[in-house]
């Protein structure tokens, strides 16, 4: 089976009726790039940059961050890379950085991610500078975590413009066009207001891990509640549907980069809802691709519609497993 999956590497992720789906990798460490390429990733849909800040007391400077990003871009051999700005706070690295600003009573709802970057401009500007410099080495996009309001996106866009001016004044060669700026849709309010965010964003990345957690008010890391943590809950599915529709209306690309993207069981649902890009851990790529290659889009659309009318998880699972089953 492993051999069969490896052969898929050079085949397109295409349904039986010819819909081409883009499959990308989520990276957590620079060394993950090689594995992503090996597994056939068409790019990086989510580069988590927290690793740069982990297990150390000091902060990485612009040069260090730039060098690391450049290595990753080179590792990906010219494929597009989506770099997410620092997502600390909450369950991620209750780090020295966030502690400097005092403890939050509710860390998951506290000063984290972009909120922290806007409050501590030097932190964000250093990272943006490194990212802009790396963008000279290949196609790159900037992704903002934990966005809840348009104003945050607009504020970061200002920061990017300012940093680009500074770099150019220093004689750095930057591409004429600054990288596309996208947002993670992972807060329920962002999903419900996806149409207003689409106006100010160049692309969306659906973060179903946090979206499920915040929608259902269930800590994604709490083992005792794991049985209730369900990305197929109707509330989560409706938010996905609304967000996908908003992206389609605004004609901006959307990818799904939460764990559900890497689970082949969900492929018919996501494709049927209109998703055309998935980003996942490299190890999951071959299986998801194999599933997509046995699916028929028109059938997936019917299947997704049926799932949206269902409330029972067991029935939903049966519907999804049955989609395209008679094709093979
Ligand atoms: C998500 O929240 O779904 C996501 C992709 O980001 P992370 O898992 O890094 O929070
Ligand atoms: Mg997240």
C-alpha cells in the first residue's frame, strides 16, 4: 500500500469528472519542507512560524528569521509558501513574550497572535521585514492568525507598507508587488462576518481546529472533552459553508488548513461545499489525494447537501463514506 501511495506523488489531485484540487502542506519546522516535496505537496498552505520562538529566552532577529524563511522557500523549490505570522498565546507557547504583558484570565481569548503583534509593533515589524525579504526568493503569501475584525487586517496592511518602505530605503530589493495578505478564519465571529473580511483580504485560510474549539466552547486540548469536539457539528459546518460562499462571491482563494483537511473521510464534504485547496500535514497528502481521485464532484455536491441536512454524526459518517463508493 505504501508503494501505491508513493506512486500518487506525480499524479494530480483530480476528481473522476476533472476537477483539479490543490493540495499543499502544513509545515511546523524547516526540516518538514523536504518531506512535503517528497509527498507531492504543491506548496505550503500553512507555515507555522512558532518554532522560531520556541525553547529560547531571546527573540530571533530579522536576519535569523529571514535566513530561516529563505531556506524553507529554497527547500520548496519555487512552490508557493504561505507564511503565517506568529501565533503565540492561548494553548500555544505561554511564552515570555505574552507574559511580558501580564497574564490573561482567559488565555484562549486573550492577548495573542496578531493582537500581540499589534500591541508590540517591534515584534510584528521584525517578522514582517523578514517575510518581505524572503518574498524576493519566490512566490510567498502572508497569513494572519486569530483575526476577528477588519480593522486588524487594515492595521497589519499599514505595518507591511511601512516596513516595505523602510526596507527599500535601506536598499533592499523587494518585488514591486507586495505579497498577498490573507486571514485565518478560525474565530466564529470572523466566519460570520466573512463577507466583510473578504473585502480587505486577498485570501482565506479556514482554521477548523480553532473554529471548532471557539464555536463549541470546547478546549481543543482537553482530553476529557474530546468526545464533544466535533468539526462536523452543524454549527461548525454552517460557518464553513458561509465562509466558503463569501470567498466565492468575493472571488478570493480559500483553503482549508485545519486537521479535517488531512482526513480523507471529509474530502467529499469539503469539495462538495466548494473547497478547491487543502493544506495538511505531509503524511496525510497521499491518502487524501487517493480519495479525491475516486470522487466525482457532482456526487460530492449532492453528498455535501445531504450532510448539511443531517444532525446525526453517525449518519453523516455513513453518507461521507458512501460517497463515490460505487465508482471504484
Ligand atoms: C487551526 O486553528 O485550524 C489551524 C490550522 O491553526 P493551528 O492548528 O495552528 O491553530
Ligand atoms: Mg489556529
